[in-house]
């Protein structure tokens, strides 16, 4: 019997057009089928906020190749995870990857981070999640360290599992 292919949800808070999410999609594709649902524009420092007073919109995108289903969402990073898990996917993803954020998400920054808010929403829903950040605030920052070590971290989590309702916060 063939091994089940993993379904990986990728999101962020820097927007669907960021270099960080493109790098994270590249990493995720090494491990399974990838669905991207990310904000249509930057949503940094949104924490765990959700949109209540206006309709949410999803717009299909072809930014990451034909083998990646992708949607730009008019809402927050948490909205993206909620919509992906409730409306886009038939079953919960096997893993949620959020980022790669431009800037640190260490210490109290975690409270304000949309990247970590999205990862927390997945963990609350019982899905293993990893939030990735690059401690370089430039949108043109070098992501080679993330490209090198991101797959190792994901592989380790997949091989060893993660406790239910817990997530990782990785800062490169």
C-alpha cells in the first residue's frame, strides 16, 4: 500500500507575495502536497486577531507553480488558517508552516506576531505547527540559512512527532 502523502498548509503574515513564503513553500514541497492560504497584503503585528465586521475573500493564485494550490485572503493570518481548515480543505492538514517572517519573533514579539498567531491557531485546532522567522528585517534579506536548516527542522518534527496542541517557534 502506498504511503499517504502529507498535506501541508503554508501561511504567513508578510503577505502572499513575500520572499519568505516562497522559500517556505519550496521547503514544504519536499515533504508533501502544499496548500497556501496567505494574506493578500502584509499583516504584521496582527497577533491572534480575526476579521469580524467585513466579509473575507479568497482569490486563487498561481504564484508557486501549478502543483501548489494557493489563495490570497483579504483577512489576517489567523483568518487564513481558519478558512483553509474550515472551507478549503476537506480534512485537517498534517502540518501547518507559517512564515518565513521578516524579523524576529523571539520573546514578547510572539504575542504580537501574525506569523505565530497563525501557527497558534493551527495548534489550537490540533494540527502540528511551526512558525519560522528570519532575524533580518529586510524583505530582501538572505534566506539561505532558512533554506538549509528549515527542511532539517521539518523532517525532525515529522519523524519524531510533536505533542498535541504544541508548536515550534524557530528564529534563524
